[in-house]
């Protein structure tokens, strides 16, 4: 049990040090490191006869290698190209690039599926489609097929920042309250205006940049 907890903590720390990314956003070398760390952590948990350091040392070495490789890739375009590859332009100027499809081992159906996932059902609406180094497809539509935006109509819009979460599952975020220069007394008064006497009754509350307070009660309290 203790071996499992130690390895679990070590893998979590390694993942945090290597950066926050979803599985679908990992570069190829990062995915390889993740698979190898998982395998190394599983071996001593299956066989207690194997010394724990036989896995701890390789995991730490892989973590250091990944961090150094990421740093080198940030500093050098050649290193980044070597370990991550280059983006592949699948559609250029509205036409499918057949050579890139072959290099990516894709067929037309695969391309159409990816375009539908991105929200483009007609290939005629696409100006450029690029497979990024992490495997994601980026689509740039033709100018006449892009969604209408306020600037196209010369409409001025207000600044929209991020709302500040103030209560999450009954717990007050005092740090966010301090950022917006408000206090707990103000929050409690606002809740009382909505018939809420205790912050523990609140599932989520946030304040947007226009001063609008959003409050949602917990279902049990509502019942």
C-alpha cells in the first residue's frame, strides 16, 4: 500500500512539473514519456520483490529529460522540429493537398470527419486546414464563410473579462473577494437579498465585470 502511495505521489508530482496539458494536446515525445512513466510505476506495484528505487530513479530521469527537452524546444526551432515535427497543411487555398494526406496516412473520409468535428460540413467553405504537431486539426474558413462579428458592422462592444468565482460548493474564495476589493459582509448581505442565510447553501456564486452577481443554490437546500 505504501509503495503504491509513494509511486502515485511521485507520478502526480512529475506530471505537475512537466506542465498542464490534456492527453490530446501532448506532443509525441511527451506521450512517450507519459507511457514510460506509467509502465515504470506499475512494475514495482505488481512485484514487491523489485526494489522501489528501480522505478523511482528512471521516473525522475524521464521527468528531467522531458523538462530539458521542452526547454530546448522553446529556445531552438531546430530542436522543436526534431522532437515535435512540423504542422501539415492538408487543405491549401481551398484545395486538398494529396501528398500531405499520404504523409499523414489519412484518407478523404478521415479528413471529412475531422472537418465535421470542427464544425465544417462543406469542404468548399474551408480555405486552410492544418494538422498541428499535437494531432489537432486547425481550420481557417474562407472569408465569406466566417461568422459575422461586431467589428464587421462597426459596432463598439464593452470589455468582457473573466467572472470571479466567489463561492464554490459552499466555500468562500476570500482571495477573489480581495481582488475585487469586497469583503465577506458584502457577500452575506447580497445572499440575504436572495433569501440565503448561509453560504453553505450555495453551490456556486460569481461576480462578472459588470457587477452582476450569479448565485445558484444547492439542490438539497432548494428542496
